[in-house]
């Protein structure tokens, strides 16, 4: 099948030859303009979400009847929501779960997808065909619908959401890494390892996966962005983390009910937070892509 | 070419079968099983047993699957107990409405996005290119439903130019007779897709312009416009074929969100409501239909690609 992602990856295996680990990480996070913008923004967002609440104390526990849906004021910089909670404070806490779930599911998906793709590509033949048809099958179900099904089957909690998002997201890295493995398996060092009697598991873990790491890291970064977006969509559909946990998508969903009354502050900031975070991770992904020279697209 | 089409067609059938099996098994994992989902949490054990007996749900899953497949092949998608109508009639009623929702934006976003990307490729790294790329990034990172909220807030609630809801009607033609109410849903989907298409077209055109045949054409003294028309556009458009085929699942996912936001009674809203009440025959049917549309889109794209670019036929 034709996929832009299956292009032969130009010498992706030689990433970082002669460079120390620290230098590679530095090149990835701070190597170009896009990386710098992405990294800086992500750091700011993380500080905002995790350190912000230490300085900006708000009541997010006891609903306050007197403060329901008040516009921004000096006491409540971004106004209050339908429970009388401070919107800015909620934005900080809501970001925590968005970031945690996004990162965790992206890592989980990348690790599993990479191993799966490497195994399929390395084994080849019948197994490759079988494993990749499974991927094709799952890819044929539109993402949101698949997530909807999974969310219906497993009642949602934070760990379950991470699992569900990962269950959908591993398909991309599996395809990518398989494509790269097809070129890596013909390399001399893989052949040499094979001749020396290395087992398939050892070859995949020690030779294939490390050499596809550039592609994997780039893709993981994009996956974080995608996961945050998908989490927002799921939360909007009422299938996000259950209350009292909040997240940006859920805030948007709740806030949209007050839009008719002019409650713009319940809709604009939460959406902007999602966009800023997603753009930052996409920038970082492209920056890393430039740095490692791996040609991967989502 | 015939062999290629035959091979891809066989693959598609296998994948569609896989989608059906996967969804079927997945939905049997619903806590308590489908009977529980249909009868509700208060159903007693004897009630569930009687229902399972009557509907064959007490048979082994694989056997149920074979029966379901047999029904499918006869055009019978099952029966929704929650809606009290056949799944087929729900599709017949709602699917055209969803197509009326996603169709015009697809055409419109291609008509705008492709020339826009091409123009950007000619203005590479100039201010306007960066500006459009930046806007594209933001649109790309925007949850569809948030963009819809903004458009509703601005154009419906503040300016009063357009209605905030899509037409609520039982026929798909309402989308065109009451087109004013469709402008916001269409605009949302169009904006999101333009970002994808223009971005892809830009990089595709830049790739084409780096090819040897462009240099040859230039060396022969061909004019800029002619190179663009004869060489760049034609070659850069080929990958767009694949992209259109691949964009179908995204469009369908978008349709679910848009229909919920705008309260538009298409198949997306029906699926969402089915998910909330665990109406599993509808969920199963929608997944199969969406899966079939996706696979069909990929198939058509691949065949069109092979037709446009003979090199892939051999590979």
C-alpha cells in the first residue's frame, strides 16, 4: 500500500554517529529555531500547570453559589465557571492531566508500536503480513470512532484513558518502524550479528530499535500532540476523565453551555491552552526531525 | 493494472472482514455483554438469560459472528432495540445527511487548499508563506469543536449573521434548502481541511521543483508559467490523490464532533448517542460502514495513484 510514511528513510540509522548522548539531546531540544520555540513553550506550559498552582491558590473543591459564571475580575483573572471555581486555577490543574495522559499514552504507544513494527519488519514473510494486516484493520476504523468504542467498553478513568489512547496511537509508530526495519535488516551489522548466532529478539532490541530511534523520537513527539487533541475530543464527548478530575477538553465542554450567556472566558482560554501546547509539541517534533535528519511524517 | 486492482481488492475484502471481526469481538467485551447493554443495568439474570436465548447471544461468539456475517451479506445490519428500528433504516436516514455535511467542505477545501499550497511553494520563505504556514499550524492544532465554538460565538451569538444550529430535519436535502444554517458547520470542516491540504501541496510542489526534469525544462528555456503548468502542478498533484483517500477517516471523525456541536442529526450524532446508551447494533453497524468507506477510499486512491503514476504498478 502507498503511504507517504513508508518512504525509504535516508540513512536514518546513522543518527548521532560520533556525537555524545548529551550533544544529541541538545541538538534535538535546542538545535534550531523550531526546537527552541517548541522547547521553551513546553517548559512554560509545564511550569504553568505544575508550579502555577503552588503560587496561585484557588478553591477548586467547594462549589460557590455566589461566584457562578462571573466574568474576569481582579480576584479571578479569567473569571469563574459554573461551579464558581476560578477558571485560571482550573486551567492549571486541567493542564496537568492533559499533559500526563498525553505523554504517558504517547510513550506507551511508541514503545509498543516500535517493538511491534520492528518484529514485523525483521521477521518478514508470513508474520509480517499477519502483523501488518492487523494494523491495517485497526487503521481502517476512524480514530475517534475506535476511541468511542473503547471508551464505551472500558469505563473511563485516567489509567484507562492512557491505555485507550495508546491502543489507538501505536499503529503509526508500528508502520513507521516496520518500514525502517525493512532497510535496516539488510545492513551489514545486522547480518554480522545474525551470523554470530544472535537471537531474533536480541537483534531487534540491540540493533534494529536503537538504529530506528531517531524516527521513534520524532514520532513520539507528534504522538503527544495528537494524544492531547484526541483527549480533548473525547472529553468534549463526555468520555474523558470523570469528575472531579478536570482537563482542558472537559472544561471546553462544560464552558460551551455558557457561551449563549456570553461566557467567552469559559471557552477561549481552555482552547487556546490546547492549541499552544499542541503547536509546541509539533514544533519540537519538526525541530527534532531536522536535527536527526529522519524523514518521517505523521 | 488488472492484477494490481485484483490484488488490492482482495486485500480490502480481508481488511473489511477483519474490521467486522474486531468490532464484533470488542463489543462483546462490554461489561455484562450486549444483553446487559441492551436491557440496561437493572435487568435480572432470568431476563438476560431469556433475551440471550431469544437472540442467540448465548451461542459461542464465533458462531454468532458467522450468523451476523450471513445477515450482513444479505444487507441486514441488525436491529437497534434502543431506537426500535433496524440499523439499516437508521443508515438510510442519517448517512446521506452526514454526506451532505462532509461533501461540500471536502470539495471546497481542495479547491482552496491545493492552489494555496502551490502559491506558497512559489513564495517559499517569504513573509506571506510564513504567515499562511503559521495560520495552518494553528488550525491544524485546533480541536475541531473549539473552532466551531469560536465561529458560533462570533457569527451567531455576537453578530447574529447565522443560526448557531444546523438544520434539524429528517431529510438530507435540508442541508441545501436551509443552506444558511449549514454555513458554520461547513466552514469549520473546510478551514481544518484547508490547513492539511495546503500544507501537503506546498511540500509536494517543493519536492517536484527539486527534480531534474524541472532543471531540464528550465535549461531548455521554458517559461516559469509553463514549467509550473506542465511539470510542477501535474507531478505535485499525484500525492494529493492519496491524501484525499486517506482523509476519509478524519472527515468521519470530524463529522461526529461537528454533528454533536451543531446538533445535526446525521450518522455521527446517531453513533454518539448509541455510544452513550451502549446501543451496540448501531455501534457495530457504524464501525463497519465507516471502515468500509475508509477502505474504499484507500482503494480508490491507490488505484487512481497507480493510474496517474505508472511506476507504482510494477512495484
